[in-house]
């Protein structure tokens, strides 16, 4: 299942509830480790998020989400693909030639979609929808929106169900 929507629309809560009946879940987080000195607000958010999960759930922090999916056959929750994309773009270089970035991300997205399609256990992925408003005046913003849209399409094609969250309400779209 892919759960997508805007910021603070209830995606993560819905994704966690979808796996609540599972005894043990691997929670894959592709985000940066929280640094309470550099960003205490973000660190507090991450800590609160972890405390809200059942104690039987384990957390895996990695940018290689495809490898994590291949390594954990049981229930997995990935939160979120927007953060995965950001970390991938950080590694490639936001200012790298567009054709190079597009090629690297096409390979990474294909690998991710293949791992999603092959995952044998329950799987829920969270992603953001971007590009419903203004087109960014910044090249990096346009690049991010384009690539996340392509990622969401590839992952959406690899799952059985897509849920769009709007104001805390799920809309099943596929």
C-alpha cells in the first residue's frame, strides 16, 4: 500500500494503523538522524514519533530502502519516500547536471519499485504529494517535484493499493 498526501494530513498515522495488528514491524526511516543540538524541534518530533510506536516494532535508518525491503521479509513500513528522495539527491548533488541526476534517480527508483513489487510481507509506504500548487521558482524545487512524482508513480504501480489522505481522511484511489 502507498499512502500519499500533503504535509500533516495523517499519512503516517494511517500507515501505522494499517499495520497495528502485526506483532512486529520493521519501520524503515530514510531520514537523517535527529540532531538535538542542530535542530531540537526536529529531534523532538522524531523522538515523539518513535515513542508512539509499539515496543515490538524495530527501526532501521537507511537511505537504501530497496535493500532494507529485501532484508526484511515481514511487515515493513517505510516513512517517507520524500525523505528518501532528498537523501538520494543530497548524495548525487542538487546542482549536478539534470541528465545525470535523472539517470541516477531513474535507476534508484526502478530498484525501489522492484523491491516493493517483490516484497513478500505486508508493506506500507508513505510519500508526499507535491506540485499541486505553484511551480517552484527554484530549479531544486522543480527537480524535487518532478522526481517525487515519478517515484510515486513507479511505487504506485508496484503496490496493490494507493490511499490519498486528505484532512485526515483516506481516499482509496487504486
